[in-house]
């Protein structure tokens, strides 16, 4: 069992966010550290009057020096604690009724599930785990044992190869943690569609699970049936497979990764319906958009799902220019009445700001553009009200006409 080795006293007035159940304590909020905690240790947090506020794990090398696990005075952080939190998260997914047509989904969404720094995704018989913080990294063996017992998977794979670990003083860590390794191409189902996933090397934990609901929405027949679709930032063809299932006539997939596109083509193949005219362009989406503009091509539906453009506050202006350029180019390629599904997964760019960027793009493109539906991350990636940082994916389904 974890025993607190220190007490962190917060500066005057800095206890408010903790009372409001925000799980992060920044270095600037801490007045004093009593004790000699090692990195990753459990610590108590108190206010100026030495009143207990919360219990957290500690990392002096991170700007976020403490991540709160419990607000209950004296609550033990033992196996039973972790089990309660893990089971609560998993039960939340059971009630989403994703099974049996969807076999891959997020089981544990870190802070939003009361488990700061821990991400666990289920892919059929396998679990993929990401330890984003030192506090979780140090408890990895304990968590793996619990996850194996609770979920009874065939194997647990680690994919802690994310940049944020550097801010915690950690390097990448990948590999099999428990049980047996999955095949190089593991088949999952999403809304009844079949996808091959590379759990060892695919992006994130293998698949962009957070886009599931948006793929289903954009892949409705009234949007794509008989239509031409330009699927930019296609990865392994998530949006393309849905569009093909709804009988789009032509689907052009663009991604810088030739490997991802090869997987996209296999995914189109294996779902086995009448094939659309499907094309795969390994290259830069901006260049492909300019090429089609210069050629005078037009599409009925465009999907824009770029990677994160803003990694820190310094990047926000530049990221907005990138999003504006992309959307400006895409809007001008759409036929009158065409659909644009556009996304940003930059947590630092709010839905409001993204909407303003889109407004700028539409005005400059000279297109009357309607938001038909604001979009966000799938239901298995919940957003804690006390932790707005957990809302990172935003998007809009739009229709557009020349002015
Ligand atoms: N829509 C996909 C997920 C896209 S993730 C799905 O539903 O699964 C973003 C993708 O953009 C990654 O596959 C990455 O390889 C690709 N990418 C990054 N920069 C790019 C660029 N400049 N042009 C084209 N693709 C790019």
C-alpha cells in the first residue's frame, strides 16, 4: 500500500481549484513541501490552515507537481482503491452498449475517469496501456496485475511512446507487459465494420478510436451515397470504410504515411461490398488540395482530420493559420451544397476559436457555410466537467455554397 511521504501546503487562494476537484496542482501553487518525497510518491495536499484537501502522486520534475487521486480524508491508495476506479471506468463503458458491433474502445480515459495519467484501450482480446506520468509509470506492475485480473485479456501491450512523457522526465516505453502478443495485424470491429490494426506500431494505441461517432455520422447514406469523397489525413481509412459501406462512388484517400494507406486499402478490401473507385495518394494534404484546385476538380464531401497542430501555447497562432489554410482550400473544392467534416484535435484550441478560424476561411473562400452539427470525441472518451482539459477533439459538419 502507498503511504504518503510528504505534505504539500498550497499558497493562499490556490486551494480553490482543488476544492472544485480539478486534479492538477501546478508548481506555482505550492508554498511548502514538508517531508522528503521521492518522485512518484503519494503526498497529502493541505491549505494554509493545514486543512486536508486531497491526496495525490508527486513529481517534482513536472510543472504539474501533483496529480490528485482522492479528495476523501484518509482514503487508502491501495489495490482496492485502484480496483474501484478501474471498475467504475469499465462499467461506464459497458453502459454505452458498444459491444458486440464495436470491439475496440477506450476503457480508461485518464483524469476524466479519476485515474490521472492512465489510458487503457480495449482492442478485442487485448488491452493497450499508456502510462503518461511518472506516478502511473511507477505503479505500472500493480496496475497491470489488476487489469489482467479484472479484464482477463489475452495480452496487455504498452504504448507509452508519447511526447508528454518527456515533461515528466520519462522516455518512451513500449512492449508486451502481460500475456501474449497480438498478431501484427489484429482485426477489430467498429459499428460492424472490420479494421486491421497494428497494436505495436500504429498511431496512438493503434486506431483513432475517438473519431468513431464522427465516422458513423459522416458515413450516412444521405451524405455519401453516390458521392465523391476526399478523405484527407486518411490514416488506415476510418472515414473511407464507412463511406464505402454507404456506397460512395469515389473515395480519394490522402496521407503522408504510405503504410497507413496500404492498411486503408486492405480495410476497404476486407469489408467486401461493391467497391467504390478508391484512390490512395501518399503525400501532403495541403499540396494535394492545391493540386486539385489548380486542376479545377470538385468533390461532394471532404473530410479534414489533421494531426494536432498546437502542441504548446506558443503554437496557437501558427496552428490557426494552418487550420484556416486547410479549410479555405477545402471549402473552395466543394460542389454547391457539398459537405465538409472538419476537425481539430488540438486541446489548446477551443471549439469557439476553431469556429472563428472556420469563419475566416469561409469568408475568404467566398462560401456561404452552415454548421449542421458541432462534433466532438466519442462517448468512450468522456469529458470531466471538473477537468475541461479532457475535451480536445472538436469539429463541425458543415454544408457550403458559393455566396
Ligand atoms: N481520419 C483518421 C485519423 C487521422 S490522424 C481516422 O479516422 O482513422 C492524422 C493523420 O494525418 C495521420 O495518419 C498522419 O499520418 C497524417 N498526416 C500528418 N501530416 C500530414 C500531412 N501534412 N498530409 C497528409 N497527411 C498527414
